[in-house]
C-alpha cells in the first residue's frame, strides 16, 4: 500500500470537498428568479409579477397571444379579477429579448379598475424587432400626490 505524506492527503480531501460543493444548487446570479408565488411564469413568453401579496389568488393572466405588426412583435393578454371585490390596479408591460434582456423599457404605469370576476384585455407592441417575451408587473396604486395630500390634511 502506498502511503502519502499527511499534508498531501489533507490537500486531496480539500480538493474533493471543493469539487463536491461546486455541484450544489446555483446561488444568486445563476438563478432565473427566486421561486415565489407572486410570479406566474406558466406561459413560455409571458410572466406575471404581482408586486403585492394582496393580489395573490385574486389576479391571473390569461389568453396570452403573440403576433406581429410589420416587423414588431405584438401581444394581447387578459388580466382577470378572481376576487369578489373591485380591484384598483396599476400595471406595465416590459418587453425582453430572447435572452431575457430588457428592451426599450417604458416606465409608464397604466391604471384600471376591475370589477369582481371581470376580464380586462391589454395589447402591447414591442418597440424593437428583437423583442420576444414580456413581463407584466401589477401593483396596487401608489400615488405620491394623493398620499402627500392625505398627510397634509392630517397634520
């Protein structure tokens, strides 16, 4: 039997442990997104991101369709209120290329109110022929002007 110097066997143990730990699940930058119930990515080209826990189970994205207008991609999707109450919402559509990079991000938020069980259709056109997929971000309205007026009245 071959005996190795003590430091060499310790070094081999460290190398083996480093190799095994490298096989663990990727962290941070290698993860597509953190698994969370606020993200619905069941459609291959459309992802719904709920920016409020209050919308969980109350809002879904349905009827997602993609097409083209000239050289530009176009989508139509519906937001459906599953709750038994009115939902005041703000939403925006973010177009991304096939690799997931944002294209010509529009920071405009659009407001709507959905009655119970209402389905609201939305259309959007990508501003770049390379646009391929969308993120639909939905949140509850947050109007700084309205909030500042409320604070002034309460003082």
